[in-house]
């Protein structure tokens, strides 16, 4: 049974078409947006779509979501707490 | 005599790729077969270039083709001053447009996919990568009609740009073309991408009369034969 | 990169250098929008600061972020289809053709002899569109029967060719597709065709449909205001899409016997920043504006009205405010947005919004910004909420910006007669 970490990192890579990135490249405490993984606003939207589709999490407010997306760790915590 | 000259040319198709200095190089066997079948996704940035690129994987295939053609020019844009890049005009012409990306969006409606459902997104990607902020144009001509070379010359002659990058890129799935268009209208299907860099240059040795349908053919012929120097 | 290379001599003696400086004027216009068919409907709405946006019940329950848009009225669609049953399932052609017919009628009614004197070989067409007949692709995807004509028109170059053929145009035909600045760029191309002596009469037409395709796209981008757009409003939440077509006839301004709007300058640029968000400081748009002003030989303080892109998204309107400040300093001239009038009409926007400028100039009226309720305090305060008579409306700067970091600006001058 895959851990949530492996599963979620894999889904991020797939949903965002991240080339040459493997799950081990996604560091838990580095920023996801801007620096670190370097995601942008289009990625934020597609991340939200993936969370909705695969974890049943509905995000109404993108600004609030940005806080949850600060790093991989905050994102995983967010998913753990809110998944359906 | 015109004071403007073609400084570099590049070309990519199932035949091969290259610029006016490397000439047209055939693909390795492994890649060639896939490309002959129209699998443009077989072209990976890292097999062609040592430079880094941002988010190539999420770009649609048309944008990848256009961006690669500009990279193949090997013009050293990364050494150009910001003021120089501010004065680079970019003109894209595409007969196929982005129908391939459109079909992809209908399949998977994602934000990143939607961003590529405009024929001009390739122009945006080129400008973002190279920080070009000059005048812009994106034309959808009929096959053989061209237009970007004329537009670029106009910018240069009127002093609206100091250099221009003209790119012709096309991507049309043969089956899709056949399903949508009658044989006389279909642009044939297939894919290719060619680019030229035009800038200020004196003392050039040869002149090419400008014909509007020439960008893909011009790019290919310059790559195949090279551009002769004055010396 | 040192060896000198191949020089280019121009075609036919380098026509781009043989530039005729005679100003290019808008000799006529034609339009079909959410307000209806023809300029009177549009004029009434501009004068009244009315909005043609409405809710579309058919779109409810499908998960779209907004069902409010600028829809061409059903009765207009019915009459267009009745008039031209061969194009019944080719709505992009129907709209563009309608706008062109209106423009030709406007040309005749204005007493112009251009249609009689300019042979077909000296008439040109420039089409501006972002998605053309996208319904054909939607239909094919859903395995519905789609006519050959509609399928042809999925390809903008073929739509342009057919429109040219339908309107006795045998000179140059071009198709411009460059996101939301397509219209202004098409106008630039049209003006150039005349200045380079490739045509004496050029019709520039912009068209886009309200489609599920584009509505889905802006839904996943979360860029729509569920309640309808409110440009430059403190509470703005996003844009509203619109459909329509706008056409203008361009010709040399030979004899200023009557007042006309001339195109005296234009400019474009790329932000070189991000695909779907404008560069935060508005510097890309400012570049395009300054280029247009320079080409027109116009000082910023000589601009009487800036007609903004003003989509109603948080980012665009803030960016435009910065661009306006950057170019004009203090004070920024009066400025407005017409997106609340007929929605964001994408490829038609540059044409329809230029036609609003034409209406404004004719009436010597500064347009308002329909659907604006409470101006955002952080945008320049010369924002026009309601229309008001202008002391002198002579020089207008029209702006648009779009995906891929594209920016365009046009300088329009009213005078003569």
C-alpha cells in the first residue's frame, strides 16, 4: 500500500507535467511556488483540480489555498486533514 | 541595398534538424522512426540542447516546435543586453494553428492545457524565454502565403525593431486534417518548424529576393546549404 | 555570430519602404453584439451607459464559474440564419458576415464612392479571431454532424478566405490571431496594407463566439465573475465573456470633407513574463502605449481619452492602472472600459471597442464604464464611471492586452469636416 507521500508526490508530477522530476526531487520543506519547485499560477489551478478529483477536496478560495500550498509538507497536511 | 540580413536560420522536421552552421542533421534511428509517424513528443529538449528550459513538459507540441526552432538558431540571445532584447520583434506564422492543443483541452480541461489553445502562445513562450519585448505579430496564412518576413522587414525599415525573429511552425495530425477538411483545403498534415533571425548587417554577399511564401522553405534551404559569408 | 550573412532585398523593390504617410481613416463600421445588430443599438447603449450582459439559463448546472455573458440576442441569430441558411451551423461566419454587410451599408449610406471606385483587386481583408468556428471542433468531439463549411471555418485562414470571397475582396487577405490583442493588431495590419499601397480599401473584421470551449477554459482559470464583470471596481471578481463581430472599412483620408477618425499611431509589445498573468508593473503595456504615441507623434498630455482593456479581473485592471500612471504620470486622462457593455469579445474586442471610440468621437462624449459600481481606490481617479460630454475629444488611445503577455495600443484622431 503506497504511502500518501509517495502517492501525492506522484500525482503532483503527473498532473503538472513536471519533466525530469521524481518524487525524491520534491523536498518536504522547500517552497512549491516561485522558488523551490518553481510552480506558477497555472499549476496552482491544476493542483486544485487534482485535489478535487482525486481527494474530493473542494477549494473555493484560491488565496486561502496558497497558504496550504506553501511547501509540500503543508500541502500533505492539508490533504490529510481535508480529504474525503 | 537593404541594410538588413538574415543572421541565422534553423529548421526542424521529420527529416532532421539544424541551423545554417550545423547544417541539416538526420535524426538518430530511435527518434527518426517515431518522428516519421508524427510523434513529435519524441523530441525532448535535453537531447537537442544543453541549456535549461522551464516547463517544456507542459507545453503543447506546437509551442515546443517553435521554441526549439528559436533555440536552434544558436544566436547567443542570453548574452544580449536587455535594451537589445526590448527591440527584438517576434513574428509567428502557423497554417495549422493550435487545433492539436484544442483537441487536447476538450479531452482534459486543465488550466495549463487551456493556456496553449491559442496559436499565439508559442509567441509568448519565445518572448518569455528570451525576454523579447519588441513588436509582435501572429499570422494564420494559407499554405504558401507567408507574411512574417514582410512584417519583420517592415518593422526594421520603420525602426520599430532592431532585430526580428520570424518563426513558422505547423503541427497537423493527418487523420484530423482528413476528417475536418476536403483534400484541396487540408494543409497536408505533418509538422515542421523553421526560424530566421534578421538584423542589421552591412557588406552581405548574397541577396535573396523576398517572397512571401518562403519562411519554411527559406529556413530549410539556408540550413541545408548554409549562409555564405562575405569573406 | 560575426560572419556577415545573406541580405534581404524586399519583394517588388522593398514595398515596406515605399510608405505612404497619408493617414488611414475609418470610413465606416459594422457591428453585431449582445446589444443587437447594427450601430444604432450599440450607440444607444454607449450613450445610456447600459449593459448588454445577461444570464443564460441554458448554461446552468454544468459547473461553469459564470453563466453571465454578452450573448447576441436569439432574434438576431434567427434572422441571420434565415437570411443565410447555408451557414446556419457556421455562426462565426454569420456574425463576421453580418458585421461586414453592416460596414458596407454604412459606407454607402455615408455617401462614399469607395465601393464603386475601388475594384475588387484593390480591396483587402484582415480577419481577427481567437477561436474562429470552434463549434465545429466541439461538434466533432461530441460526434455530432457538422457541415463541411463549419469544419472549414475552424481554420481561421479559410474563414478569412470565404469572407473575402463573399464580399468582393480579391486583394490581400490576412488572418491575425494573437489572443485578445488580435483586433488592434489586425487594425495595424490593415492600415499598413493601405500605407504600403497594397490596397485602397481594407475591411478589418474581428469575430469570436461565446462557446462552451472558452467558457470551460476561463472556468478552470477561475477568471470569471459569477455576477458579471465590473471593470475597475473595488469588488471586481473577474471577466464576462461576450460574442460578436465588429468590422471597419479603412481607406486613405484623402479629402477631409467630413469628420473622421484616423489611425495615426500603433504599437505592440510582449511582457516577457508569464503566459496568463500580465507583468505586475504594467511595463509591457506601457511599452506598447509609448510606441503608439511615438509613432503618432503625440505627447501623452495630448490624449483626451484612454479606452482601456478593463476586463474586470483583479490582475488586469490593477496592471492597467499602473501602466496608465507610468505613461501619463499625473494626471492620467479620463479612461473607461466597455467590457461591461458587451463582455470580453476576444478577437472582436479590438474592433468593437475601437467602434465605441468612434461613437464617442462622433458625439463628443467621454464614455462611461458600464457595470462599474464602486471604483477601486487604487486605480487612477480619472476613471469614467458615467458618460459625460467632452470639452474636446480629439485624440484617443485604445489599449488591449492578452494571454502570452501580448499588448497593443492604437492612437486615433478625430478631426476634419
